[in-house]
C-alpha cells in the first residue's frame, strides 16, 4: 500500500486495510510517525514515544494475525495532551506540568487502547484547555493547515490540525465551552462533544469540572461514531459525575433513514431549529452563507427548518466566564510545587515556594482565570457573581428544553468568523471570549453538540455547521451529520500540501 494511500485513509478504511492485511498497524504507525516529523512545523504534537507506539502496533498486528477484526484494531490515534497517558509525558499545554509522567491512563485512553487503537503521540493544546486559538499553549502555537498564518482554533487545536493535515486519522479532544467544535470548524473536520458525563473525566486534567467533556475529532461523523462508541460509558467508581447510563453503539443509526423516511429523503420528518440569536449581526456574512447553504442541503434530505429562539444566548459569555474560572481556580490549586510538576529552584519559605512555583509555571491566561475565579468565589462576591451565574445557567438550560419542544435538532454556526490570524487576538482576552458565543450555551446546558464541515468562507477557510441535540441524542446527531456527509464532500477536502 502506498504511503499516500495510508495517510489519506480515515479510521474505517484503515481498520479494514489492517484487518484485510493490506497493511499492518506497524506500517501505518511508522508512516504516520514519519509524517508527523515531516510536518513538525505545524506544532500539532508535543510528545512521542516511538518504542511504545510500535510495541502497541505490534500487539495489534498479533491480534489481527490471531483472526480478530475490530473497527479500531491497529488504528493509530493521538490524544490531546490533557489526557494522562502512561509512557508519554502529560503537560496540559502548561510549563507547570513539564516532564510530568502519569502512572495510569485516563479512562478514555484506556477504552480506546482496549479496542486496539495505538497511541501515536500527545497533541498540543491551550494551557489547561483555556483558549480559542491554541496560542495559549506554553510550548508553541499550532498552525492551521489550511493557512499556516492562522490559528487552528482551540483549545483542541493540535488535535484539529493533526486530523486536518492527515497526520493521524482521528484524535481525542475535550470541550469545556467549545474546544472540540470550534477547532473542528476552523480546520474542516468533524467533532462531537457528547452529553456532559457521557465520557469519563477520570485522567482528564481538570479545567472546569462541571463543563469538561471528552469527545472524538475525525474526518467524518461515521469515524466519530466509531471512536465515541469506545470512549463513552459509565465510570462511576472513578468519576462521580460520569453518567450511569449503559454504553451504546453510536454507529447503529448511521445510514439508517429516520422512522417514516425514504432513501431519497432519509431525514424526512426531522425538524431543525434555527435560533435567531445565532444568525444575527454578530455573525460574519461568509459564515452565514455557508451555514445557509448547508441548511438548504438538509431541506433536500427531507428536513424542515423551524425558527426558534434561545433568548439568553448573549448571557452565556458572562455566565461561562464566571463559572469556568471559578472551577479552574479551585482545580488549579493542586499545582503548588509540592505534589506535581514544576517547583521554583530558589525560595525563602513555603509561601514563597508556592508563589514562585505558580508564577513561573502558569502562563498569563491561567493566571488571569485563577484571579477571576478566586475573586468571584470570595466572601462578599460569591452571591453576586458565582451564585447569580449558576441561576442564569439553569435558565439557559431551560431555554434549550423549550426549544426542543419545537424541533429535534438545533443548527447554526459554530463560531462567528473563520479562523483568525495567529497573534490577532493574543493581547485581547475579551475578543477571544466573545468568539465563543455560539458554543458556550450548549456546554452550560450539558447538551451534546457537534461541528460538521459545511463549506468555506472568507480567505477560503473552512466553516463548520453546528448541530446540537437533546441529552443522550448523540446517535441522532451523528445520523444527521452522516446523512449530510453522504450527500456532500466538504469533509473529504484536504488542505493543499497535505
Ligand atoms: N474558549 C473557551 C475557553 O477559553 C473554551 C475552551 C474549552 O472548551 N476548553 O475557556
């Protein structure tokens, strides 16, 4: 099998080629490792362990030789560097964890490994997943393969760039306020954030625990379904917020017409709700145009479009930027120079050691959020900010429940613009926060959401269509995205030079 063919394959094709012995897991891993080195300039990867990767690939080839077949058996994947992984360093994109080696695997990583996937390496991300452009990584910015002068989105920017540049067929990401959907949109790939609690957070370095969710990023909805099937499921003993809901096969609805639909109109009967707040002045016309064109395609597939309202959309920004920093300030207190990671070389006493270790270890955005979070949780401000934000969070969730009485799926843009230039928003945290307007409310409500490649906008950069479903409707969301991908080829486009 030619090298070119190897990296052009998605998860399904590669798994089939390995099972049919047209290639081997070792051959695929070697090729993709070489390719990652060749494109190191993208900044997508932070760490490799070639010996371990090849040992895992050899073990997978052994299972294939013994007659086993599996949708992930032998397939190389890479993990956002926020998942702890035995044998690889885990930094969460921060200097404070530089050189940290976990003694165990995150549950999500372990589940994918049990399914026979091979870990190719660890992927760059914004420090502690705080960011929208992957320019908050303490190590290097990640470049968007569609235009290397632009950001790939964040915080799962390494995952998005690696998949888009065909360095790896699929990757894990995490989404606290948009970090799977927005980078997927910016790089023309597919990503899904499941219902909060669907994937275990055990072994995922915590940013904002009531929002953090793991999910897959791949070229197609079908490949995302395969990964999510392995990743999701209860893990109550190790993550008390993991949902006690049996694992399910997310591939089961792919290609199946909805009840009462036909092969020509597989989505007949599907009501797609369009929140008017997502299509207003704040969204760039090129993004709206691509999203509208995708929605017309959905009408051809039998869906009907319904106007809805999510009236508290605008409030999701202040609410999120109170709750997420509050939780982050608490979660990041564990990095004190004693138990994990970086400790200052010189200090006078214990307090000085904490201060110096944390000042040296945390970058500007992490420090900003620790300060905001500590402030909103402090006596006298707790009721005014944190409690108030929690109350509005509940109202935001209720808006969605109201909307779901009128529609089955909600659709709109993922982000108000295409990917911006690296550095453009680096000195303006508020500009970054505002760019999260269409993704935050889904996270605050704990709902599943995804980004589906829907065309190109300004500067020929990819635009994603966001689909949001009600709790536990990941299967229907993936079905809805898959039907679109059967009719269009946006998800198959490859950036030039890759
Ligand atoms: N951009 C948002 C933030 O900076 C979301 C990040 C995320 O989902 N991890 O917090």
